C-alpha cells in the first residue's frame, strides 16, 4: 500500500534548533521550557560546532547585528578597547565568528524565523502559531 498523502491542511511540525552554549543559565531556562511543552529540538553548541558565516550574516540581517552581538557578554567586555571601537555589521560578524560566545543566547531557529533570547511569553506565542 502506498504511503498516505498529507492533505494541504495538515501541518507538518518541523524540528526547531536551539543555538547557544551548555553552561548558560538562559539556555537552561529555554531547554526547560521546550522540554516542559514537549517540543522536540536540536541543540547546536557554539563551543563544539562554531557558527557558519552565512547563517550568522542572515541572523544579523533578520534581527539586527546590534541585537545579535551580546555587548554584555564577558567575552565582549574583555576585548581590547580598539576592537570595540567603530563597530559595524562587518566587524561585529567577524568578532562573533572568531568568538561565538559573543552571540546573544539563545537563538531559537523555527525554520521560517528566529527568536533571540528567552522570554516565556514570546516562546508561547511562537509555538501557538505552529
């Protein structure tokens, strides 16, 4: 028997990807929320796998490099002043590629859009639409 075809009205739930690092408290909150809501996800650890330039550039275009670059991160604060001066998209992307811990976390990739940081109400609204 051939496989059953899906009707157009049936939605296909795609797996989401959560980007960040393991030892981040905000990441732990996002994991807990996703687990509690039984939402399957893949985890991409910047420390293990890094981040590719095209993806980071797309995030910066979609979300704004000023938001993607976490100026409050220890890594950013410890940069020499010269590296912090004259920031623009190109320089910020180069810094984040060199040290992905400067990327605001988590980044939740829903396939059609990304959510930066963790706010339960934002996650709730995003998954209510899926």
